[in-house]
C-alpha cells in the first residue's frame, strides 16, 4: 500500500512538473509569436514608408509576410543540419545560429532600402550638376525660380525630375516655398542639395544673384565628385581584400563540410567545435568592420 502511494505521488509529481513545463513553454512561444508579429508589422510599415521615399510602393503586409518567410527559412537552414538527438550542444548551437540568422534576415529589407537610397542619392547628386546649369540658363532667360524648377522636371531624368515634381506639387497645394524646399532637402538627404537649398533661401531673402551662385555650386560639386572618384579608385584594392578575407573562412568551412562531412560533422556537433566557429565568425566580423573603417574616407 505504501509503495502504491509512493508510486502515485512520484508519477503525480512528474505529471505536475511536465504540465508546468509545457504551460510555461506554451506561454513563452505565444509571447514570442506575438512579439514577432508586432515587430514584423511595425517593420513592414516602416520599410514600406522608406520604399515610398525612393518611389517604390510595396504594401506593409507584403513586406511583413516576406520577412516572416525569409526568417523561418534562414532558421531551419541552420537548425536542421545541426539538430541531433544525441548531442545537446549541437542542437543548442543550431537553435542559436538559426535565431541569429532569422534576426539578421529580418533586417535585410531595411538594409536594402538604405542601399537603394544611397544609390539614388548618388545619382541625384550627379544629375544635380546638370540641373543647376539648366536652372541657371532659365534664370538668365528671365524665368522665375518656380519656372526653373519646372524646366528641370521637363528636361531632367529620374530621380531628380521626380523630386522636383514633388516640390512643385507641394507648392501647388498650398505649402510655402521655404517649407517645400526644406521638405525636399529632408527627403533627399544630400549635402550638395542642402548647399543649393541654403543658397536659394539666402538669395531670396538678400537679393543675391542666383545664376552666379548656381555656377559656383556646380563647379564645387564637380570638384568634390572628382575627388570622390579618385578616393574610390585608390581604396578599391582595400575593399576587395576585405571582401576576400571575410568570405574565405566561410567558403572554406562550407567546402570542407560538403567534401569531408565525416570529418566536419563531429567537429560541428561538439561544444568546442561550435565555440571555435563562433569565435571565427566574431573575428571575421571584427576584421571586416576595421577594414571598412579604414577605407571609408569622407570627402
């Protein structure tokens, strides 16, 4: 009778612990899922707004769904090869790497938008030189500054024609000239355009000669762009070396895993092996950041 009571007490305790564990796991997963959904929704909304700044219109829901799918795919790509019923270290490493890869993938839309904005800004700066010449000629012909902007919209190419078109549209709906110009400056976020907008604002208030100002600014931008091209040419070798040095350990690790799986699998499924992989990735990232800092020269 005592043994029966002890057995009942023993199995009851196990059942209580198991119920508590699964309840906690369910709450944790639910909270994690709710947090991930909220983050994905907010990320999709913010990324969609950033896409609109570069005149690309994608719905927030579509961006959020793509982010979820990409994050889950990245998680399972790292988790499945390292999952093992016999090695807890390998399974934990797979979960950690999968979560890290999924979190990194979630940031890719924002990174992609920044790359698009940088390229768009570079192209805008290149077109700004020709636009300043067009506006200077229009002012010499007796046109107003608004008509000079219209000539840029009619004769210019994207993206500068799009940005100046938004500027004119904002003034047509009642926005003041100064506020529309400030909105253009914030939207493009170009140092060259800031110089142009400041010069226009000062010339309108003090009565300066805009044609001479545009000509001087155009010469200044051309000189700065020549220096930037020279700097990029001189640092091209350093950028290539940084890419090769950073990618070499990863490529070698993948190649060894494919060619010699019987050698690499025990290494990857051990705690010391995963620690070595983590240290290697950290050192590669640190090296790439240092090289990037060295070759990044502001003009």
